[in-house]
C-alpha cells in the first residue's frame, strides 16, 4: 500500500487459507505490465499470464491460461517471463504424471494469446525431474536455465525463434550416437574433430579415439553422464552423452 499505484493482477478469485498463487514474475512491455503466476482456480495448478495497463494508472485487463498438460491431473508451476518489443517468451515447469519437464512458449507479435500456440519442451533428458526454470531474451536469442535433478546440475540451453518454433543453437556439424550407449562406444560424425569430454564435476574424462575418413569413434571406459565439448573455429557445441 506504500506504492503510489498497485493492482491485483490475479483476479481468478480462488480463496483458500494458504497462498493461492505461486511463482510470480513480470515485465513491462509496450506500455503494459505482463505478469505470470500459477493458480489452482481451475481445480489443478495451471500457469497464467495477465495483462495490466500502466497508463495513466495500473488497470487490470485480462488473464490467459497457458496450454495445459494433456493429462487433466497434470500440474504447472513456477513460470518466468521476459521479452523485448513485440517478442515475449515464457518458461515454466510442468508434470503430466510424476516427472517435471520444462516448457517454453513465445510470440513475436506482442499478442499474449499466441503464447498458447507455441508450446515447446526445453529439456532433452526426460527422466527424473527438471525444475525451477528461468528465461532471458536478448539480441534475438532465448536463454533458459533449469535444475536437472537426475544429475544434480544446472542446465543452460540457448535458442532462437523461427517460423517452425524454437531452435537450439548448434554448430552446423556434429551428432553423437548412439546416445545413450550400452557399450561405452560413441560415433561422432565429424571426422578429426577437436573436442573434450568432461564429467559432471568438470573433470576431464579419458577416452580412446579412432579417426576414420568420415567419422570419429570414441570409447569411454567409465559409466555415467558426460558432456562433450565439440569445438569448431570460435564456436563450442556442448552435448550431453550417457554411458550405461
């Protein structure tokens, strides 16, 4: 109440004895305040984005529920939002059953309703739980961070927006297969590539390699989750690889 202007950006009227909404975040964009939060007003936790005019005073306009999980009993929570001009990006954690995944949506027109049409899963590893995401949009790129519970690490992924959706930035070459592997042997389709292999603690992992004319074969003696840093000129591509 000490602020010169204030407004209730969650007008879903869900009244319980504990906090009815969680994980709020917001940005000022094109003269509006865009707020994201989770609420159980519909019966299950869902993520919402609300619009509030800022001129001449704060004036709540509307709330939009994001595309829900396919499973009606699934839940969403802890959204984050960022954007610039007409580009708005969102990220949140979502669970169909017991495993949390990270999802992102975007619009390039400033219309928050278009966020419903571009739901993309961010994480690659789908075991365990991926939680607590955050997002930043800058210079045409989307930066996402989240916690990867199976490995106990923080994952960073970067991508761009195209007509087809969200695309992760990658080097033009370089795929690693099979992944995961049961034999400790991987094939890299970039011959004579420059790369390093690290464990979850940032330690270099020893390996054997065989360079062929069209590929490089790598064998790792130990089991676990590793990160391959593939280098090409000024770029570095990081790939998570698993040896079972």
